[in-house]
C-alpha cells in the first residue's frame, strides 16, 4: 500500500505544516476554498466513483508533495518531545478515530494504516530508547509488552500479504484493537516526562 510509508511517519507529520493535509487530508476536513487532493482523493476516485481518468494532475501533485517532504526531511529537526508526543497522539488517534473506519472510508483498508501507525510509533520510541532504558527501564518493559499485544491483535486479522477489510471486522474485533492500543498508549504518555528530565 502506497500510504503505508506516509502512515509510518505520521507521528511527526505535523512538522511539515501544510503538506500534511495536502497529502493525507480527508474530504470532510478540507478547508473551504481548498482543493481535495492527495491519497484520499485518489482513494475516493478508485473505490467510490471508480473513475480516475481525470486524476493525472492529482497524482502528479501528490508525487511533488511527497518529494517536498523528502526534501524538508533532510533539514528537519526533531526534538525528543516531538517524538514522544507524536507517538502518543497518533496512537490516541488510532484508538478513538481511525478505529471507526473514518480514515479509509472508501477502500476500508484501515488495518494497513493501523499497522503502519504502530510501526511509526515504535520507531519514535526506539529513537528515545537509550535514554528511556537508562532513566526508566520498567517503563520500557511496559511499552514493549504493550506493542507485543498490539502486534498480536493485528496479526489475528492478517489476510494474504495484508489485512482484512475494516468492514469485515466485528465490534468485538474493533474493541480488542482499541483496547490494546489504549493500553500501550498509557505508558507512552509517560515518555515525554522521562525524556524532559
């Protein structure tokens, strides 16, 4: 999935300012007067209208915006607090918003996003691991245990080289995913305090 790579960097995507909504904005979140572009525009046209004949300029703009992210990433500075807060806020977004199916409302490929968001949060925490291991080793164990539980819950929904569609999940499936994500989010909420000492 093309969006997987974007979803992995989402813990820090806000540092790229206006590019985040251009690349990954949902139709209902587009500012008045702004054009609906990016991944979700292409998703809508592929799965809902089933017509991408006029989407060449949208795809070209997406490629240019992603290239701009790559350029900006070379000079971007991330603080430990950016990483800690980004990892926490993204998991909260997954557990409360994305779990509803609002993100990939046309393709229903939400679990690919969940998995990529978890990978991105893990990477953010991994960058902080040396300091966390030194200052709060018990917290590291709790986070590791939480991520293991999230991985196990996601693994139940593997299908081929991907995941089941959101529309194929039961309320119990969604509750389990939300619960394990909330469970790991709690110790991650303490990371910022540890790295800020």
